[in-house]
C-alpha cells in the first residue's frame, strides 16, 4: 500500500501550481520539486494517477476561467497546446474521472460515451469539497428515470439549432438508443422504420414536443429545421400539403390549419397522443364536464309512453345499455370479430319524444351524454367542417377514457340531435364545393361509426332523406310516430291528474297532438294556475288544444265555439 502523503498546501493552491505548469506544455513537463509535490498531494486527494490529475487540474482551471461553463475536448487541447488526437487518446482517463462522479458529460451524442462533441461539467458536490479543502467522497447520483417527454424535447431543441443534418440525425439516433425499450419509441420505429424515415421520425418527435409545451408548429418552420438541401424541402413540402407524406398516411399528424405553406400548421393526432402519453394521457384529457356534457344526475326522470312495438324495442335497448349487460355484449362481439360499438337511430315526427328518450336512457343506465349540435360543425371555411367533425369524435374518445376512471368505467353516449343536416343523401360532387364538403363530412362520420367502440345515438325528423350508407351502420332503428289514442290518453293522465276519465278520452280522441305539443299545453296550464290560483276549466283546455297547431280546423270539427 503506497505511503500516504500529508497535504501541506491548500488543494486550490496545488491545483493552481500544477495548472500553471501544464498550460501550453504539450503534455511535456519539466518537473520541479514543487510541481511533483503538488501532483503527489493531488493524486492522494483525488484518488487518481498522474495523467488523470493533470487533466483534472487543466479542466478545473478552464472551469473557473470560463465562468463555470462546460468545457469541450477541443478547449482542453488548446489549453495544453496539443492535438485533438492526443486528447482522444486520454478518453480512458476522462472516463475514470467521470466514474468517480467528479464530473459528467453534457450534450454527448452517444449516450455518455466521450466523443468530439462531448462537453464536461463538474458536479456541485465535488466543487464544494474542493473549495472547502475537504477530501471528496461523492455519492453516485440516483439513476435518472427515463422520461419520453425529455427525449422529444431534446430532439426538438437540437433540431431547431443550426446543426448539419448529420449531427441532427446522430442526436436523434442516440436518443432513440437511450429510450429503445420505451413503447413509444418501439411503436414509432415500427410505423416509421429504417433510414428512409429518419427525417419523418425527427419531424414527428418535434411535433410531439410542441404538443406537450402547447406551442403551435408551423409546417414551413418544421421543414426548414429538418430538411437539407432546399430542393428536398420543397419536394417534402408538396407531399405534406397533399397529405401524402408518411406522417399523414399513418395518422400521426393532421393539419390544424392548412392554407398555404407559409401559414400551415400541424398537430399530432389522437393516435399519436396515445402513443406518446400512454397511461398518462388522462393528464391531457378534458375533464368530464363542460359544454355539451350532460351528467345523468342532472336529468329529471320522466314517464314516457310509447306504442307497443316501440316499448319492446326501447326496453331491449335500455337493457342492453345497462353496464352489466353492455360489457358482456361487447366482449362477445369482440370475440367474434364483430364491431363493438352500438349506433342507434331514432327517427320520426317532431315532438314524439326522440330526444327525451335518449335522456331517459342515460338516466336509467347512469351514462353521461356528449350532446353535439351537428349544425355547428358546418363551416364556411374550406376544410374546417371536416376538422370539426374529426374533433367531435376525438373529444368523445377522450371523454370515454375519462369516464372509465371517474364513473365506474361507464362509456358515455354521443348524441347527434337533429342529425338531418349531415345524414342526408349524398350530393353530386360536381354541383358545388358545399356538396363536396358535406360528402367529405359524411365519409368521416361513416369511417368513425365503422370503428366505434362506444354508444352513438342520432335523432332525425327526416328519415326519408337518410343516406343508405348510414342505414347499415345503425344497429337499432326505431321509428317514433304520433301517439295513438291510448298513448295520448296516458300522457294526458300523467300530466293533468285533475281530468276525469271521460275528459281524458275526449282530449285523446279529438286532438292529434304529439307528446311535445301536449307538454306545451301543460306548461300553459301551469302558468294559468300560478296567475289564477285554480285549475283551468275544460273549455279553456279545449281552447289551448285548438291553438296549439297553426292553421288547424279543430273548431269546425269538434262542434263548439269559444
């Protein structure tokens, strides 16, 4: 065991003495007693051999002279006035110093391997020991947790710097190697494999980083940062604008705004978000409240009266949507390779209870409703309507995931109320741009319905105008007609308990009113009760019924006047 040398000078003084001799020496030192004594002390202090001590002293001198900035191999070579080859020959010594946790690499292109682009920074713990003249005993830092967000942010940062394309690719390859076992990287490389898709992956990682930070990413800016030379940039720009580029074809990015190349912006798709975030996607998912979201507890329970054939269909639908049945049904459908989603069409005359039926279904099954006003999806701007339709289904998918965590896993109902505007028969694409847009919207809805895993219910008053392509995609198709005499009698009885049996029959037989129209009359009755403090008389009720329909002939038919 070598004899311990007692330290007779301050460690900073020893470092300074050694560094002074090393500067410009080309590593050819004319030793002196003072120099040898200082090196011996530092060897003992650092636990290093002579060459490692020289390197440490040189790097410490550079560290403090350069305001504690990281130093690179070429800077160290300049300090010694020697070649880079000489420095590269010292990589083993530098790695030994790093292994003691005195310093670490910064911006290394190949994990922690030392190369031409490597920079080095001293740990704060080591520097404090040095300044306090204490023997350094550095604890190893805790292993860094792999975080895929760090990866995409680093790639984005390096891509936006004015590196050569080669350096950008090396940086990305190093990061992909570091995170090689992460599902996100595995899936990305499966969708965008090989050398031919290097730039596609670079663009994709950059877009993912923009999504996390909430920044807009312009297509022109992205292409400028990733593609060299300019000729390649324009060729790729054309592919992107035509949505033929692999990122679009693999459904990883979409246009947020298209326009021209200079103002086009893109964003990652729901598929890409799920790849990137995995189980953490709920952190970026909209909460189960907000515009268009109706909670089942907020729905008032009502008695609805249907024709006998409708009662059986609605009872079967309600039972199917009960959670214990719904889960089993989906499992069986999945086992048979059949679509798991349930799409329902409620069609018929206005005021017959279609929308209210959806509300009561949600109430009975404890399911949330995402209520969509389909007419608002139409936009005068080319391409915007299709984007809005896509957004509806994206929001619904996000809501489904949120509900699985917040509401015992119950999938919500997506309600397209008064869907006539979008489910109508296809138009001749040569007729107008509007026709082309509507057809494109329908194609998106048809595609989404085909892969639906949730519950979609559409209501319409104009079933005859329904495009045949939608018909087979609806599992349930329930027609709502104006109520029969018996159904109307039940409705009147449930609403106005003060009416006698004969009066109930008379109103049911004489007036061809829908459930919604009867509701209007009942509301007026309640207003009169507040104003007069009593129930209206029978003649007043007849008057209300007579005037519920515009242009009616009830007065002549029923044989009385008011």
